[in-house]
């Protein structure tokens, strides 16, 4: 929608309400008009990854290392792919390069990875909870993650930090394990978690959440 069209539409919406007796209906009309004019895109909270070299690193908490190590590698990769597709001129460090370095080094801080990769930013993803099953015969993914961005040009200072509320997929009901392979469901769930992380860094349509149950089938 062009800026000129948006301004014109807003002006007519306001004039329509001013031309009638003020009422709750008029207020609703104005709000509805503004909704369609502005659209449903929710802006990014953190926009400074544009044009930077960014390393995406994911690791589970110590107690989850055995059960969630593969999920961590997959989540880092998928998150990086989303960021690259949504953010202009971002350079995502090759995840294989990060994985190889991490396997060969003893490291504790995400900033160590950022420094080794010569990145402008390092995005650290900490998996605090990760599971795929609701009982033995139903898939329903559950995850909690924390996201921290360090600015390596500012001595690794934390410039963004968020803990996501528990992510449940599908949100309303589990999927029988007989209907799909575990690896297929794992990929779907990791894609959902990666998207929730990515939304902090690029604009998104919040209406997509309404279709999560149907996309899981």
C-alpha cells in the first residue's frame, strides 16, 4: 500500500466518523478502518542485524545435552536460514563451520564463538526445555528457549535478551505417532520454534499462529 493511499484512507475514515454522532459504533468503525490500513504486520523488536555478519549458536542446558544436542544443531541452522531469508544484507556464518569449531574447542560463552567466527553479532539460543511427545502415542512438542544477542564490536555486550514463553505445537491437541515419522514431526516443531525466535528480528504476520493446528496434520 502506497503512503499516499494510506494517508488518504486514514483521512476519509476520520472524516466519516466526524460526520456522524459520536458513538461506540463509530469508534469501532475507526478502529477497524485503521486495522486494514495499517495491516497486520508486527514490527521487529531488534533491527540491528541488518547488514551484519551474525553467528547463530544453540545449545541445551547441561541436563538436556544428551537428549537435545541434535535439536540444538537443527534449531541453529533453521533459525539462521529464516534470518537470512527475512533480513536484508545479513551474512549468516556457515553453521557447519560453527559446529566444527565447537566440537574441537572447550568453550563456555557464546561470545567465544562470535570472536572465533569474526562475527559482528552472535545470537545465542539456550534450550531450557525440549520434548516431542505427549505420552507414548501422541506427538505434541514443548519447548522453552532463551535468546541473547551479543555485539562483538562492543566487547561482546548483551544488546538484546528475551525468554520465550513455553511453545506448544500443535497448541490444542496431539498428533498420533502412527500418522507421521518422528523425524518429520521434529522438523516441523523445530521450524515453529525457529520462527518464534526469528520474529524478534523481522516483521511478521501474527495471524499465522491461528493455523498451527492445521499445518501440523
